[in-house]
């Protein structure tokens, strides 16, 4: 099966890029997989790419290179297909419109996967007859403007399937959008098993990671840790990430006298070794489309204290078992959740073990198996009564029934190898 992902910029850093590679790398164990980047701004991808995954681009915006196209007249004319209401509209233009259209008209793929609303619109409107058309939603329906939702409502019925990162968002799409015949499924983001030993629970560190943006509400976390510091001055907080709130957060830390207890660490890649140095993870967002840092921390053996914000944390954390959910915006509750685990070593250890176990459901092997099952199901549906020839033949359908277990076997082998290295 040839699976082709269409992504804004495969050479950047971000959750969508990371999860696309995690999924593509795993699917490439059994399939022909490519990642097609609309834009290319650097020579090599930041994230690890399986050598079996082909990465190519449509528009070169690397200044100073022979292929640079930023001076093209088309590049400076506005896009007509990419939705104006989409957040990335200013990075699309007449040149990207044309290159994407040419790509979708000629690509020899069995499955086309778009990774943001604007690219899903391109696939829905311009993909040639034949491939399955699958759109991914990495944010949430409710986070989109009314204008964008109206445009999506008009073109998304041409998709075969739409995947969301949470069941809550899948429910929103089913309830608020008229998508007759479109399969809407929630697919959690794939997070690989880290290549480091799990946290041993002895480090007196609370760890948080993510963009220093208002939605993450790190100001609440810092104020909550002021309460933690008063009871447990032996514990510290590290916050990893960069963003425009850095100066404001630094000022707050200084005002509260927390300069010896709260540290803004800047971005870290890879982040897994930093999670493993801690014993508790904290998430204080007012909104999460999924909550990838929650899963990352859990996969490193950390219980997570998180606000129960829409949409992801409540679907990831089993409250009181592998982490703790607290009300959104409540500084006292955040501090209470952290202190509960800080002051109870046995509870913290029990939750850490549960976090390691429960987070395995987000292993790329399991997520890839779910995607493959969806593709196989759609193949049978379209092959029996709709657009015949969506895939390359029955050989793919017969193989599909056998492949799910293969991912799990390979994943188990990799896990055993890693355990042997860290023993």
C-alpha cells in the first residue's frame, strides 16, 4: 500500500510534524510511505526519519540555495484554494496552490492523508479519482473560526475519512458538521517508547514542557509551585520550552522569590531525558487538542497532574490511577495535586507504574494498526459499491488482515532490545 502524507513543512518543529513522522516511520515497516512537504526551509528534517520513508517538497524557500523560489511572482500572489480563514493562510500563495494541485493530480498513492484543514481542503477538492482521501484534525473543530468551519462543511463531505486526536473532538465533528458517508474516528497521537530508562522516582523535580504561550497557563503553575515550595522547599520545578511569554514568566518567578525553585530551561530536543530526571509532570493548560506532553511524560514513567481541560487530558489520564486531574484555572487545586504526590512516595510510585503501563496504548505500533484497519475497511467499502480501484488490488486487502500483529511483534522486539541495553 502506498500512503502519502501531505504536510505544511516537514522540516520544522511541532507536534503535527513529530506525530506525522512517528506514524509514517511505523507504517513504513509494512508499506510504501512518503511525506510530502509543501514548504522546505532547511536542508534536513529535525525529527528522525526512517530511511524507508521518502521525504520530498513542493516549494523550496531555502534562501541562498539554487532552488530558492521565494522571489517567484507566483509566490507573492495570494492563494485561491487554501482557505483564507486557515491560520497558515499567509504562508500559502499561488505557487503553493499550483504545486499542490499538480501533486494531487499525479501522485500514484493508494491513500492520501492531509495533516491540517487547509491541506484537507486541497485533497478534498483536487485529488485525482482513485486514492482514499483522509483528513487529519490536529487541533479541534471548536478552535476554528466560523468562516473556516463553514468552508470545511462545504468540502469535507468529499473525504472518505476524518481523524481527530480525541473522541470529544470526533463527537463535535459528528454532531456539528454534516458529513454524510465520511468516517469520523478518533486516533490518539502516536508516541514511541523513549530510548531512556524510566524515571526512578527519586528526583525531587516537577517537570513541565511546551510552548510558553498563554493557553498553557504556566503562570498558574508557577503560582501553584509557590504554595508547594512553602511546604516542600526541597522540591524544584523545571519548565522546558520557548515562546513569547518567557519574559513575563521570568518576572513572575522573580516577584515570588522562586528563582531558586522554578527554572525556565528553554527548548529541549530530545525531551525524554529531561522527563526521566523528574518524578512528577505538570500540565496546567486551559485547552489541549490532545496533550502529547502528557503521554510523553507517562511513557517516561511520570504520573501527571493536569488540568481537566478540553479535550485531551481526561481521555489520557485515568484520574487517581495513573495521574491526577484538577479543575481548570484553580491554583489551589494544582498545588494540592502536586503536593498529594510529593508527600506520598507510595502513591507516586504506584501511579508511575500505572502511567508506564497505560501509556502503551499510544505506541506507534498500536496507532498504525488502527489506521491500517481504517484504510482496509474503507477499501472494502469503496471496492464493493463505490469508487472501484481505490487501492491497488486484493493483495493489499488480504495482507491488511495479517499486518496488525506484525507491528506489535516488531514493537515488542524493539522494547526487549532497549531493555537489554539499559539493564
